[in-house]
């Protein structure tokens, strides 16, 4: 599960990430053998590379990327 609904913590960056995941799904990446971790990394990096984020959001996404790489993010 990529998206955990919590309306108290919902941010636009979360929705941007879900848009990326939907595109991944439509393109069949999960069926092409991409792991959930790889899809998560691609979505987060796409947001960082595409949008002009404030420093705090960028730090959060970079921290999440580190958690994914350490096996602490995707369950």
C-alpha cells in the first residue's frame, strides 16, 4: 500500500506522488517487474525533479527516499 489516508497530514505533495503512482500503474510498471521500493523512489524523485518545492518538503521527500533505501518505508 502506497497511500495511507490521514486527512490531518494530507498535503499536495502526497497527491502529486499518487498521480505519479497512477501513471506507473497505467504504464504497467508493477507488472513489468518493478518492486514497490523502485516505484516509490521513482515517484519521489519525479516530484523533486519536476516541481519547485520549498526546502522543508524537499527535505521530507529526501528523508523518505533514505528510508526506502534502508528498507524502512514500503511494507
